[in-house]
C-alpha cells in the first residue's frame, strides 16, 4: 500500500521545491524504499509542451514521450526508482479537460459538476494512478500556498489526509526564512504566516523545510516550531549549498528521512548515502578542469538547458574534471565572429527551435570542425552539423533546414513529408502538427555502426534514447554527404539519421536525440563522459590533431 508525502511551498516561488522533493526521494530510496514522484501544476495549459522556455524553463521529456515540467528531470536525476511518465505530471488544464469530457459523455448522470467533489475527485484519482505500486509517492504541488489556482489541489490533498490517515499521508511545507541585513535579523514571520494560510485550509504540516542563507539558529527553530505547531526536530534547515548534491546529506543529518519513516510506521535500516558522498568528493577534488562553450539562444536563461548543463557536470564527476561552461549567444557569433571560441576545450550546440542565431550555430560547428575541438551536437546541434558539412564539405551552397528556409536549394534537413518522394510514407508530420502535437517524442531504439565513435562511446550497438523534434536529415542527401566525409553512425529502426560524426576529427559526435534526459550524477552517461574525457585530452594537448582532408 502506497503512502503519500505532499510537498507544498510558501512565501515566495523559486525556493527549490523540486530539488527538495527530489532530495527527500533520494533519502527515502537510500532507506530501501521504492519511490514514485508526481508534480501537480496549477496552471491552465494542458501540458508544458507549448510553453515558452522563457517563462517555464526546459521541457523535460520522459521515457514514454510525455513533455513535462523540468522538476521531473530533478526527480529522475536524484531517484532511480522514480521513472516519470504520462501519469507523473498534470496541470489544472488536464484535470478540467478530463472532467469536462466526462460531463459531455454524461458520466455524471445530470449532476451539477463542481470543483468539490468532481475536480478534487479527479485530482485524487490522478494522484493514485501516478503513485503506481511504489512504497512512497512524493507529490509536489507547484505554485505557492495562497495562490487562487492551487486551491483545488490543496483541497484534494487535504481530503487524502483524512481518508488515508496520518500514518499514510504526510505534509511537508517549504518556506523562506529571510535575513534582513540592515537589522541583522533572521525573520520567521513569513513562515508563520505561510503555515497559518495552510492551516486555514485544513492542512497542518508535519515537517517544515526552511530555506535560508545560513543554517537556522536554535532559537529561530524553536520559535518557528512554537508558532506553527510543528515539532522542533521537524523544522529542517535547508541553507544555501554550493553543490546541489550536498543537499541529501544536509537533510539526512537533521533527521528528515527518519521523521518520515517513523510517522509512516516503517522499520528500515539507516540510509546509505555513500554514492552521494562519492559525488560530492569527486566534485571537490577534480584532477583537472576544462572550458566548454555552449552556443545557443536564450543563453541567459540557464533553466532552458538545465538537463544538459547537469549532464555535462555528470561527465565531469565521472572523469574527475571541473567543467566550466561558458554560455554564448549564437547571435553574438554572427555579429562578432568566432573569436570568443578560441581557447575552448569543447563546444556544445544544444537543441532548439526557431531561426534566431542559426547562422551563428553553423559557424560554430565549422570552427569546431576545422580546429579539431571536441564537438557535441544535440538535436538542432546535429542538424546544424549536417548543414555545415553540406555547405563546406559537400559544396552544397545555401544548404539549409526547411525549418529556417523553406526555399533552400538543398533541404538537407526537412520534414519527412517534404522529401519523401517514393514508396509511401513511414511517418506523417507537417507544419500543422507542430503545437502540442506529433513531434517524434520519447525513447526509441537507435542502431549504432560497429567501430564508430558512437558505438565505442556507448560500448554497444543498440541503444535507446529520448527524442523531441520534428525535422529529420534528408535521406536523399546521405550518399553525397558520406562521400564528402560525414559518417551517419546511428540510425533509427525506420532508417532515419540518429547520429553523425566526422571521421578524422579528434572527437566530433552529434545526435538527433537528447542524451541529457537520461544522465544522472551517480551513473553518468556514456556520451557525456566521452565528451568530457575528450575535452580533457584537448586541454592537455594529447588529443590527436584534426586530420588533413
Ligand atoms: N527544431 C528542430 C526540429 O524540430 C530541432 C528540435 C530540437 O533541437 N529539440 O527538428
């Protein structure tokens, strides 16, 4: 029987509720429990697939191809047993959509359909479904307590507490305890008010996680406990950490996992956090460092590439390397040239949509290819690598993806419907199927050519990786590009290009899929380990130079 831990947030947003939930998941998993994790998002969009990364950060793609909130990425990086999917993230929009569909079908037999009980029942049903068979399901509620739109979610989790009882349901509330420097004082009042708000809707938190710059002094801890009706030992101080992966230990030292397992009546061995300790140690004592340029758009919005940044760091953890990432706007390269790429040990062009800065990305690939700098291209980063090779190796002037130039003379990247001339269509995708629709999404099998850098990196010739894109390399150009020196080292089951490399270049690998979604700090990921190892060699000057064509 699954028990539930609900995590709410108070005072302000952006306190790191996703990380806190993920760390609690990691601790409980380290006690031997299986964990499932759910994120409830109070906004009206049906899913985050169509939301601007400007507003919402990265769209995380799960194994089954669901486009979800970036917090699901934190969950998967911290908790091995919590593999997300279409039942792990739902929004107000999705709940209403389901309820309205039932109403239209007449399922409610003429009853007046209301927030309580119909919406709240649907929320509870969805939570129970998402929980699966796990021992404990952690449910994070997006937004801040006091928001109008999160009320139905809070009401639903309140009801679950009554229905399942105090030994199967717990509430954790994350708040801010600010330090006012002009008064040299730590302020507990916002926390008191936030808990008051929560209690006014019938939820008494069992645990408070207090975010602050410095560890919470005993006196403030006592005061918070007294005013919020929470046990003193259950007031946990989550002070700023210089490394994300130190947080599980920080919370464990204050007894967070013990409080949860006690209340849920579980008798378990102590948490084994040695794997987390190893990560912290590896980051603290690297044997070398590298500079990596990440060239894309919206580079000031780091949240839009959060999984990729993490995956590069994981590559660093597993090769004893400090990874310094420099974020470069590809537009700047169009204006100022590639000088800013001098001295880099590696170059990454990440995934992306839209034509802004596309020529800058193509120039970036050229620089990496011609100067023998390790290059990792992801999704759009692979497509620009193909465009660059078409233009500069195969002499196909003005080659382009039809995403950016519909009238290009050489559509080396295009929608399948635009280039599939003979023998019917394997898949149908077109302009209209863009929004919230039918991109190639989720985990699919990829075959790797034996002896390629790709196969060598993975140590396998069949792999599975996650996708999120619409455009494909145009198979009609494959022979021509191969003759010009491109190797298509990975292909899908239906023979679409999945991986591209440039033999003769010291380390040049690009993928149509997104390997960053399956990287985690404990295991790392073969592509990122391989890339960072190559950048280290480049840095130390031991990587072979680019072969003359
Ligand atoms: N815009 C490209 C496509 O749709 C690449 C997508 C991506 O990088 N995720 O195919």
